[in-house]
């Protein structure tokens, strides 16, 4: 269960840290100058809000590091016990640590420097790793849901669980890498020279039209949130239905119930699984819903969000895959 609590710390930081200021301007992909008569852009600064984001990011980074490393330590200490569930939790922990030790510190530093100073290669790599971490967390959580469904609906197939989970984990990580690769080609450095030299890591110029960008964002939103959520809800609905059906069958005469309970602890295990399932689904919804609501608001009504945000040319960018 600790792994899922740590996932909240590792992923909820994006709601704060990913509100990274991006400068949009009439510029080329490399450098640009404003012509006479054009409005001078207001460059972002290290504001009080940015300072708060940095503090919160480092707090979440420390919390996530402590929790996830504790999970890894507990799994290593219990190394003699081979469990396919433990393998799933370790994979989820590793996905969280991608966020904790790569994305969080760099995002915090980016907030401090305001502009991007690490070069074009690091810009592309960070955006790839950020989306990879988000995809892997979501997909490994789906694998855990499918494993729990199989354990309840088909308990006699426990011997096949190890191989099945190995295949599903391979698919989850493979899809995470594949779906994150476009970030490498979409993100790049954009530099302006007026009113002063300013470089930002952004997708400016990568999409022919606004509609293309929105379509890409919606595809990513569906793969990261809607599809995993639909699978998890389906799995746990089937689990709940199966538990309810079996519990009805367990309503036997008192003496027979005592005989069954002496050799069968399945009802208690089912309730424990059900409680864990509810926590997983609720954590996923609570952590991701505000993040994507802000993203949807920006994708379909960017002008309204900009007016409510800074009122200038600086855009408070939600989900940072574009």
C-alpha cells in the first residue's frame, strides 16, 4: 500500500511543478527579433508563486524519495520470498522514482532559473523522461489491477501469474517508451533576443495548427488517464461483483460456516483486496483529475486561462507534454 501513497507524492507534484511558464512569441525556431511597433513581450520572472512551487516540489520530492526507497528496502529485505505481487510493486516504485530523482529536481531548477539553460538535448530528454514516468506509473497501475482481477476471478491460475505479469509489465514499459518518443521531436529550444536573450524549452512551431496540438494533447490525455481509469474501474467492478456473489454463497448454517472458516480465509482476503482496490482507484482519480481539468481548460480555452493567470504574454502551461 505504501507504493500507492508514494505514487500520490510523485505524481501530484506535476499539478504544481508543471505550471511552468512558457514564452510564446512571433519568433523563429532558433532566434527572433521584434520589429518596430510590436508590443515588447513581458518575460517571466522568479515570482513569489514560483518560489512556492519550488518549495512544494522539494517537499514532495523528499516525501516521495523516502516512501519509495522504503518500499524498495522492504522488498530487498524480504528477498527470500518470491512474490509476483512484490514484482509489480517494485516496478511501480521504480516508475515513481523516475519522477522523484529526474523530473522533480529539474523542474524545481527550471522554476528558479525561469528560462531553460540546459541546452536543446537536455530539453528533449527531460520531456521524454517526464512523459515516460507518467505513462509507466499509469500503465503499471493498470497491470496491478489486471493481476488483482485475475487473482479473484481465476484463483486457480496463480501458477501462471508470474509469467503473465512479466509479459504485461514488458508491454507496459514498452508502450510507455513508444508513446513518449514524440516528445523528443516536439520539444526544442526557442530563443528570443529582444528585449533580452531568453531561451525556453517549448513546442512552439512543432504543430502546423492549434488543432493539431489539441489533438495530440487529447490523445495523450486518453492514454494517460481515460483508458487506465476505464480499465481499473472495469477490473474492480468485476472484483466487487465476484466478491458479492461468493459472499452470498457463504451464507450457510452456523455449523457449516465454522467448518469452512477453519480451512478457508478467502472472505477476509477478498475484503482486504476490495479495500485496496478502492484506495487505488480513488488515489488515481484524486491525483490526476485536477491536473487534467486544468489541461482541458487550457487546451480548449487558452485565452481565458491566460487572462485569469498573468494577463500578459506569459502562459501558465498545464500538462507539460506540449
